[in-house]
């Protein structure tokens, strides 16, 4: 594990799959504490599931990093507030 981001907190939306997933894992590998945010919708925007975010959190933790999942939508002010509140509640 690197230390480039040690002591930092990263909030990454859409980090359950694809580039967001890679970014979350990469930032954690450099020491960031990561809020993994993902709604878990299908590619057509339907449904919701916590599975994608939970899997990324588990990968980060197994690698010795720190992460917490969040399932709120960044599309609303309340959702965005909840995402940031998750970071504050978990990491100060």
C-alpha cells in the first residue's frame, strides 16, 4: 500500500463498477479512506442494489484499506448531502 493519500478522505460517486471502481480501489491503495457511493442501478437506470458498492468496500478492506459504502443518489441535494455526511460520520 502506498501513502500518497494517507490521511485523506475520498468520496467517489459511481464507484461500484467501471472507472469509478478502479478509482476507489486505486485511491485506497494509496492510503485514502474511501466512501464508495453507488446506487446499484442497471445500465438502463432501473432498480437499485447495494451489491456493487458492498463488493468494492470488501475488496478495499481485504487489501488493508478503509472504506464505507453509501447508496444515495448524487442527483438530489439531499442525496449529495447524505453522501458527504457518510464521510463525516465515518471519518470525522
